C-alpha cells in the first residue's frame, strides 16, 4: 500500500496549500505571523482510501495504515498495535507503554524520521526530556542516521541510560544554548529536526503528528465504534491533535458514526493550552512551576491543541501533582505502571469528567513507569528475616485496590 | 471459549496422570526421586480444539488462546501479541519487552496467578531478581491478591522501583532464609508460589509455562509457518519448554508442517542445562560466577529444559558476557534496547549457529533494557555548548550499524 498524502496545508487557513515535500518544519511561510508560526497539516486523497482498510485487523508497524500516512521511508520497529485494557466498566486505558521504546512517541518518530530519510536529511536532531528523544534515537539508529538529542541534565537516571542506549549524541548543554545549536545542526549539517525549531510557539514537524492518528484507528477497531470521550496527557498538543484528526477521518470515511470529545489534561504547574483556550488566543505562554509531570510541563502551547479541542467539542483542563499521583497509583494497583505524566489523562477524567456515560471512555496512558521522575532513585536495603513482621505485612495490610 | 485442559501429567512419565486441580507445585508425587522433583505438564482434549483457532488473527490477552491454556481465572493486562521485528534477512527478533510489565514473564504469570485464583489461594509468593517478580506483582494486584516478592538487594535501582510499584511486599532477606520463608508463606498463610519451591532441582508451577506456548502460536501466525530454529535465553528452562511445547502442539494439530529446533543459550558463568545435557542427567547443579546476565545465571537447571532440547533436536550452549554485550549492542544499533540476558538468544545464534538457512530463524528477546544491570547507574553531567566538538561528534563518528 502506498501513501495517499497529497500536500501540506496551513492549519491557520487550510486553503493555503504547499507541496508535500520538503517538510515545512518552521511553519507555514504564507500564514504565519510574528506571534505564531502556524503548523502544517497533511492532506490525503481520501476518496482513494481502500474500502477494506478498516475491515482488516490491526497489526504491528505503522505500514498497516500506509494509505493514510505520509510515505514511511524509514524502517519500523513494529510500533503501535497497543492494547486497550479495561480499568472499570466502560473505562479503558490505551497502554502506549507497549511501543518499541515504551512510549507513544514511537508513532510520531516512525513518521517524522521517515520524512527526514525521504527528504535526504543527513541526520536527526531532537530536544526532549525523555520519551521523544529515546524514540527519535531508536528510529534514527534503525535508519542508519546519526542523531543529536538535546536533553536536560535533570533527566531521571534510568531515562539517561535509555537515551544513551541507541548510540545517539546526547547533549546536556545549558537551556539557552539549545535552540541556537539545534538551528546550526539543521542549517550547517543538514539534519532534520523532529521537534519544534520555532521560537514563537510550538510548531513541530508537519508529518510527525500523523503517526498519532493510528491510535484513533486502533481504538475504533478494538471498540467497534468511536468512544464517547478520549482523555490525553497534553504537553505541546501533538498527540491531542493526531488523535482528534484520526477520529475525524474515521467519521469522514464512514467507519464510525461520531467523533469523540477530546480532552486535554495539562499539569497545573503549566497549562499553556488551557490558558490559550481561556483567552481565545491561538497559543499561550505560561510560567512553569515544579511538577512531577516533567514530560508535559511545557511553557508554550501549539495551535494544534486549540484545533483538536475546538473541532471535537472537548476541553483543556489542568490537574495537580496530587491528582496525577493518585491516578498513577490507581493504575499501578491494577497492574499498570506508568509515569506520572502518563496518568494525566485518567487524572483529568477523574477530576473533571464528564462522568455521565454515553459511550466508552478512553484514557491514553503514554509511557512506562520506568520513565518516572522518581524511578531508580532508591536501591534496596537488606532486611531481617523476621517471620512475625512478614506475616503481618502480608495478612494485615490493605489488599491492592 | 473455555479451557480444554484435562489433567496434570508427570514429565518423567506422561502415563502418570493427576487431576487438573490442585496445581502440584512441588512436583509429581508419584515419579519424583530424591534427586529430582519432576515437574508436571498439562494435557488437553486436543481433538476438541476449534478448527478456526489458528485461522483468526493474534490479539492481546492470553484469552485469545483459551482452549489450549488452563482456565484464565485472573484478569489480564492485554499480555502477549508482541511484534516480530526483522533484524536481517530471515533473522527475526520476537520483542517480548512489549508485554504489560515489559518482559515475557507476563505470559507465565497470567496463567500461574489464574491457577492461584482458581484454587483459592490467599496470595501470591515469588522469588525473583526482577522480571518474574514484577510480573507476579502486577497480576496479583490486578486480581486483588496480596503478593510477596523475595528479591536480591543487588537488583538494579530501576528494577527496585518497578518491583515496588504494584504494592507488593518486597522482601530482601538473606538468601538462606528465602526458601524456608517461602514455604511458611505457602503453608501457613495459604499463598501459592509462582516460582519453584523445591530444593533438589527447579520444578516450578505446573501451569505457568503453558503461557509461553502462546509465543510459538504468535510466531507461527506471523511467519505463516514454523521457523527453522528458535534461540532463547535460558535460566530455569520454563520459557524454553513452553515455546517448544507450543510448536509441537502446532505440528500435532496440523497448523504447521514442522517443529523448529529449539536452542537454549545460558551464560557461561552458569550453564546448568548445558551441563545436564552433557552428562545425560535430568538436572544439574553448577557453580555460578559473576555475569551481566543476572536474570538467567541459575545454579540449578530443570527437567523441562532437557525435554525441550531433546524433543526438538535442538541444543544448549553457553555464551560469554562479551558475546551477550555484543548482541545487546547489535540490537540497540537497530533501535531495540534489551537487557543483556535478553540478548542471549541472538548471542547464541551468532556464536554457535547453525547459520545455514533452511527457513526463518527467530531469537526471542525477553525484556527491556530498563531492566539491565547497568541501567540508571549514571545520571548526566552538564556539558559546555561548544560547536566544534558537537559538529565533530555528529559528523565524524561512525554511523550506527
């Protein structure tokens, strides 16, 4: 199956079209303003989508959905096809920790690294606190391209091991140096960035979020319908946008009868999308306080998030660290260990609803507990083999809830 | 679909049959000797297997294969249905890190915890350096049972975080106290052990290895045939046995034309199965030296391993730490990050072959790099933003192989 992608379109004005190549990673050159570098969207020849595309079962590897993705020029790692686990009656967790690098970011990177390969990039560059960097490094390695990962020296030690594992050049330079160095790597070395290179707002790679559409396709196939609502941890809003777009495509193609409301959950320590929607602006910038949700505590939002919420009738809300920790604990007590930011979707649902059921509710959990800020901070201490205390611990403690 | 399991049979003499319940976790009471507590195997009403069982696609959750498994009384986590990733022409990696707790052990624990639930156990007990304990804790939590995990104080710090995550009681008592305390927990508190409770050899839970059969089912479905050879990291040989049994069942049921040779790879620092096969004994005990393969450096073997190798025409071989590290690096350079022991299957294939191709070769990679002994030992150091050194690193280094 070949890609039906036809063009890049401005998200500010879909009538402004650009050729599919090269990927416009700095935003739309026509519609962007001084305030916002508007991201590009990908258009497809929707009337040529094979009739049986959604009749066949899900499968590993985004090539399963090739007609509705940009060309997949980079080899894959069997990404996607993650399970939907029922947490309670009608409440489902989409377990994205079951991707090749144990986060949802593999879906974006399969597509974005493919764009880099197809457009002749000499390497991949990415700025990330963890998941995005690891995924970019894995797909770059798989494609045989060098990869530069700008990351924080504060990354959890297990994540530091992960980022190093694929042979990428890990750069822990001061924050103020990141953007200028990224641009030099792009401009002077011919690398392609799979994270945002613009200053004024989050723009991001135009092709990358297309990978997230496959989450929607899989959920609809598993449920046999569109859910009523989807709750997502939200940083820059790329995941939010991709999932919303995927569900809108399904309705457009007649695969489902409806589009779920898409709810963004941001950490209360940041909340730029919530602020943008509150003030009616395309993007917002907010002060960022301390948070356990280091994967999504973003200073600026992206216009993609505004569109995803608006076009599905959803909302953006914030949750406190305590609410995320409670959702994380609720999931772990059911055998599902995610990092705190990954539990934000469930935290948002628990805190803000809506709780009236007019169909299944899906919370997307994005990444493994191995990425958590608190992981690997404490080794074990040896214990005395005292029977009475062991017996007490095993018989008088509360059972897991 | 309901289970077609009919009985427990002694692996020493399959004509010795016992009822399916209760699970005989201490080995066959009839055929065991002072030297070996022979494990039990599960028999099925094979002539009642639905004709379309292997015609339908794979799916998450072992219930997909319910007729050929013991009853799945414990709720699942969408385990299994992991991808087969092509590493080179005809050489495939079965990526078991893509299970709910990121290792193959989820397959065993879904089945073994189900046996505990169905037989009225008051809790789960397990002795494990990592993967097995995390999986047992997750499935126990999911089933609402308390769980005791005996583990080594030397576990990597990220694995320590993982073991704690599901609310299990983690016990880091001295090694000599483990077995007596496990037996007290079983006998006095009514818990069921999902790891071996016998002294004389590895016996293990009779139902657990059945979960590993599903690996064979998935591989055969993905390839459209049985592979020529399967290479597996081997500790106590439960995975080895389950995979071999699954392929033998497929041939018996006419789903495939042949049974692959099953090759066990053990760390050279241990190698009990290799020793048992060399000396023609049902089990062997060996001294254990230092090794990076902490998940499989076992002092004793189990009779299951001998049977798996013998009945498929395979072999057991050892690999050095250097060979495992090289295989681990080969996989990481392709975007696949596993712990060192998980790379033992590929290491065994690279070191010992056979390399002549009479069909696809599958190496099972058991667990995520997050479980590696070296993970999370080193955080980042901040770097200077020096362009020349960054440029050199990105343009003059060897590309990933």
